[in-house]
């Protein structure tokens, strides 16, 4: 069982930055791939980024590539999402997820956090 708690969301102006954190419980964190997803009001959940169990192997949605960076600290059992050059269309609830395989598909993940809200004003 893995419990995930996100933090770091908030209100930021367009062009600004935020760093989201996802703290995981349990001693098996390093055995999980971690993903970030987001869901804007009235829209379906969409893939943002994923990081494999082996640090350094990452994937990003085209919409955030070059602006967002996902990283993990297995010693701290935490995954991060650094978001730069934020745009109003990045406004959403951001959730982290843990799964055995890194995937762009939400159903591939076994555990989810409650989400943290990000609002980007124009």
C-alpha cells in the first residue's frame, strides 16, 4: 500500500513558476514508477509527466515539454514537478500516481494522491 500526498499548488501569474511535491509513504517507493496527471474543470484527466523507477528516465506531454521537469528523490520518497513558464491553460488539479510501469494512461497506476490545485492567471 502506498499513500501519496501532494503539495505546492497555488495561484501564480502567467510566466511564473511552481514546484509541486508528492510525498509517498512506505519503504517500496523506489520500486514504483511515478506519474503526474492533471484535470481541468469540465475536462478529462490528462497525462503530464512520468518518471521511471530508474532516475533519469522521463516522459512528458507535448504541451509541457521544455517547461516542466519531473524528478524524484528515492531517499526522501518524494517526486517533484517543477513547472516554469506557466500558462493559463495549465490551470488544473494536479495529481501524482504510483504504478509498477511508467505509462501515459491513468489506469496503469495503482495509487493516487488527492491532488493539489494550480491556478494560473493571465
